[in-house]
């Protein structure tokens, strides 16, 4: 997030870095300045125009309203407010206009949702969208730094012929833990009563809220299966989608829509084995799309494969991009 702020076009005069008391006193760099991290208290937000939150839902619930009370606009990267009907859930390429309805807090969606809606929106605009079935292959960094360290340790242990030991994945919030190295885990976050994981629940309801304005909308049907793969950074997704305008839709038309879409890079040339891969997406703000092809059974259905850096477009960049769009629309008053 600091790196995205260093690169932003926002007119930033000064930056404060806030954290818990445990991290207070640490020093971090912003451009050529060294900034000391301060402990967050409600008055930390006095005089702050824009507050970016990414410290867990509990912290956001406690401090985001305090920041708003003191005049800041909050862009929240946690799930605390995503389903609040008063809080816009925004991916600028898709629903920038939802920003006009903000009351101080804007929610940044879940990483796996963001890259999917970025790749589906240009298709929806051209041909309409009825139904989506997505299967994800999500990077370990989505579960945090400790999970990434766990992947490294397990990989080394496996290569050294030692037993692998897991403490964190599939999710710190559940009872059992399994190695991610040389493995695939069909669980991201905890399971709901209906058998879907919470990550899958997020993909379904966030997509409906972003694309149809209501988390329970029936205008777009969505189903998701989310899996963790031993990739450090960048999520991949296979997306099956049904269009409304089956008569006019075809692969060339879908590719043309994607080629011209903001935030999308089309990498789709099977003859030359050109398609998106996580190792190439890391460090980019774009969502890479390829493997566009018709479904073999349904006349109105197609498939695509997308890959995006989950830490940038899936989190830090989308948050700062929201702030840039707030500023452009005059909804953020930078002093
Ligand atoms: C994950 N989507 O990849 C989550 C992070 N927000 O675990």
C-alpha cells in the first residue's frame, strides 16, 4: 500500500502510518522520508483526508467510524463493511459511479472477486451476463505473510526429505492444518452451513453487489469453488459464463471487448502458447485474460482464464485506485 501511495497521482502532502501498540515505534520509508509508526487512537485521524485500512475487520469496525467522524474518507480493505447496503463496494473499472453514494466509508472487495469482475465487465457491457461459475487457484500470499513463510519452510522440508508441518493453512481459523507445498487445498477460509467456504460466499455475494447493486440479486447467477495452490503471488481463475445476447456473441467479439477494456490485458494466442500465468502477473496492476473459448454444450456460454496480482489489483492498488477515482470525482477533499 505504501508503494502504491508512493506511485499515486493523488496530491499527498503528508502520510501517517498507524498500527497497534505492538508495531508503534517502527520506522518505515515513504519516498525519501522515514516515518515512525504510531499507535492508532481515535484522534489519530484528526486532519486526515484519506484513511486506508488493512488491519483486520475488528480494527476497521472500531476505528473507521472514528476516522469518518473526524472528517476522513475511509477506503477499507477488510470485509467489515462490504455487505453494508450503505457502503459502496467498488472496483473502479466496473462500478465507479457507486462512489457517489458513499457516506465516508468505501469497501475494497475481496481479491478473487476483483479480478473476476474486471474481466467480466467488458463482456457484460457488450453481451449481457446471466450466469457465472468460477473455480479459483489462489496464491498463498492471500492468506498473509505467515502462510507464505509456511509454504517456503514446507517446500524446503519436502526437498530435504523431512516431514512437512502445517500450522496455518488452509485457514488459521479452523481446527486442522494441511501442508500447501506440493499440494492443493480446496478450502479458503472457514465453511458455511451450506457447505460453501466463506471465500466462495464472498465471491458470490460481492459479485452480485458490484455488478447488480445487491448482494442477493438474481440478475446474475454466481457459483464459486475456491482452492489454494502453492503459488506465492497472483490468483488464477477459470470462469464459465453465460451471456444474454447469444446471437451476437462470439469469441472474437469477446476478445475485442477485453482488448479495449481498462485494467485488462488480453493474452490469448493458443497457437503460440500465449496465456496468462501467475509468474508473469506478479508486480502488475492489470488483470490478464486468455483461453477465451466457447462452451462445448451451451450455445450462450464461454470460458476464460484470468490471472492478477492479488496483493496489488486484489488489495493495495484497488484501494489506492478507489482513492484516485474519489479525487477525480471531487468526492475526496485533499487539503
Ligand atoms: C485469500 N481472498 O486469498 C483471500 C485474501 N483476502 O485468502
